[in-house]
C-alpha cells in the first residue's frame, strides 16, 4: 500500500513529513525569536509589534485585530512600549477619532537590530540553499501561509515584513 500527498496524514506519508519539517522549522524560528525577545526584555507580542511597525504607521484598532488582542490589552502593550521609548501614538490624519501607533527612533533602531540578528542567525540554515531554491522555498511558504497573512494581505495592517 502506498500513501499519497493528497490523502489523510499518516505515518510516513508525504503530508506527515511536510508537517513534521514545518513544525521543526517553526520551533527553530520560535527559539530564536524567544531568545531575542528575552535578550531585549520584550514579550513575543511586543517583538511582533516592532516587526509590523518597521515600515509603517498603523491604527491601533487594526493592529489589535491583526494580533487578536482586545483594546485594553493593546493599549497596555503600547503604553508599556511608550514608557520604554519604543513606540508613540498620534491621531490618524485621515480620521481624528482614530489613533495610529508607530516606532520612535529607538524603537526603529531596536527593530532593525532584531531584523539583522534574525537574518544573521538564520543565514546558516537558508545558506544551505542556492538562490533558486531560496526563491522556490519563499514562494511555497507564501502559499502555505496564505494571502491573508502575507505582506500586503488584508489581515495584516498595511502589509509588512518579519522581524
């Protein structure tokens, strides 16, 4: 009996192997992100906020929705980051009732340092691939993640890039 990659996941199936390697890569990446968050006295959610805001201003409501947080939790997270000098708030120029959140220069510096560390620490793994393979892997992972969670997708406030 043979298994196919379209059948139910089972021991030894291509689907099960794919899921296993996706989980392993997620654990490897999460270990790195957890270490960086701890090194900078940040939660993983705060680290995500820095990554999301690297190249944009976002309404707090959109950021909260993307992160799956309620308003009070989002406000507390932003308030703590403001006290550390990493984030700031301002009225949305197109709607004075809405509030945008953005990185300060210190926040941008930290976000850039984190992004550089991610690239540096994942480079040995991604460096095992030639440029064509990296492009294919990137394209395939975008399909796995789905358009709603990708840069430029509707669910992500204004798109964005990781770390």
